[in-house]
């Protein structure tokens, strides 16, 4: 999973990036406006994996991971997307949109005063404008190509045109593309355009140490959109402390959970992702799949051979396994379910694939 961190200059993108990745990227009070990306891979903290590792004492423990890309260079001006910037943003699975709420006279705001509602709207409109330009360009070309190609090609282009017209209408009504419901077939027709306003968006309101949480009031009610508040600077400092020091600090400020965990959880929810586990003496490992994936798709996520030679999946919930203590005991007690290819894997299940190739 790749998450692109976007936001206006000086909104605190790099600060939040550092908080999420325990990074040391430079944060600056002046915004250079240069297009620049920091990337870091983060392990997904998961107490279930920790407990399974305690039970199995494996040689290796592997957590799921998330990649964060801190993308600088968006400006607070209309039509300021360069193709390079567009490309850097569009390759992400979701966007983490940082909105400045903090006050700091030493850090100039590109539009002079702090106004989260305006900033939020401004960037969303930029995304929509960029999508609209792509759609209009493509529709023009489709008109020119009308009547050309094989019957299949013509059919496909006709279908694409219908979907693009619908998307265009939404944009013209002021709705981002993630507000348009598409069937899986329609989705496939336009996937390659990687529209920005179609990407699931996690809005992070970057608030002062003493700031109020504005997320309920300011998060738009579009589908695939969530909002939460983080005290960016404080979270960054916490992420850079050693664990004991951080714990003391958290108690002092009444912080129950690090921003990292909250953001990761929200991202999973936003993207409709779940985790399943594989266990053994060699390795305890978390895997990430889409909600609704089948046992066969889970096998595919591990290795294509497992999918090719799939016989059955043995399945048990992580807490049930912990309760009985071992797979063999679970088998004995009939708690290890045998499931076929089409079984829909649930979050937190241990899936052991039996296969033959
Ligand atoms: N008071 C306060 N200052 C913050 C907070 N978050 C960021 N800052 C400060 O704001 C300035 C800009 O933060 P950055 O994280 O570099 O912002 P950015 O969005 O990455 O900026 P560009 O990459 O230049 O677009 C730095 O001086 C930070 O220390 C916060 O939550 N509270
Ligand atoms: Mg930055």
C-alpha cells in the first residue's frame, strides 16, 4: 500500500511524514516550492502478530507494511500541477491530505492566514481540475476516433465514453470522482487514468498542541473520505524519542495512541484492507488483502504456486489459536476449519494453505 502525503506548502507534510515513519527529513519554515519526494516504508504495528510471535517463537516475524511518500511542490495557485507532480501523486493508492490548522507566526502560510476549510477546498478543486482536463482531452480524442477500429474496439470506446461523460458531469457539479459509484467493469475502463479526486482521501488536520479537533466539522461527507486530527509537531517529537520517554510524554499530554497507529488503521479502513496471518516456527507473518478476498486470493498473495496448486485452506481466528495454544491442538478439537477456494477470508484469521504442484 502506497500513501501519498499531499498538502499546501508549510502545512506540515514533512513533519507528519517524520511522525509516521520516525524519520528525520528536514522540515523548514520556508517553502521552497520545489517538487521533491521523501519515501519511507513503515511496519504496521499489530498486537495480534506480537501475541502470535510470543506463542510460536519463530525465527522471523514479519509485519505488514505501508509506504509513505511525502510529496512537496504543490502550490496554492490554480493550475499549478506539472506533469511530473501529477505523476508522483497519481501512483499512490490513497492520499493523506495535510491541512494546516496550527498557528505559528514564524511559519508563513502561502495564503497569509490560517483557514483550513479554504485550504481543503482549494486542493480538492486542484485535483478535480486536473481530472477534468484529462477527461476532456480523452473525450475529444474519442470523438475523433469514432467509427474507427474493430467492432470490439468501437464497443469499448463507446462504453468508456459513457463512463467519462458521467465522471465529467460529477466534476461539473462540484463532486470529486470518488463520489461517483462505478461498477467493477466501469472502474476497469478508467483505472489507467489514475484520477486524483478518485483516490481515497484521509484528511489529517494538523493542529496546535492545545488545538481543538476540527475533523467532525470540516471533513466532507464524500465517500472514501475520512478525517482525523494530529498534533503534528508533538507527534514528530514523540516519534523521535526512545519508547520510555515517549510513554511518559504521552501520559503528560493525554495521548492514548500514537498518530502512526491511528493513521494506519484509518488507511486500512479507507482502502477496505484487512490482514490475515501465517504462523509457524520459521515465520509469523501478516499479509494484507482487500476485504472480501477469497482463500484463493489469499494464497495468491503469499505465492502464485500456492494459488496454482490450491487444495484447501485451514482457517482459524487468531484469538482462538492463542486460546488452544497450537495448530495441532486446534485440529484435534475440530477448531481448524477446512475451507475451499471461494471462502471469504476474515480480518485476523490464520490461513494455512494446503497445496500440491
Ligand atoms: N507549531 C507547529 N508548527 C508546525 C507543526 N507542524 C509543522 N510545523 C512547522 O511548520 C514548518 C513547516 O513544516 P513542514 O513539515 O516542513 O511543512 P511541509 O508541508 O513539509 O512544507 P513544504 O515541504 O515546504 O511544502 C516547520 O517549521 C514546522 O516545524 C505543528 O503541528 N505545530
Ligand atoms: Mg516538506
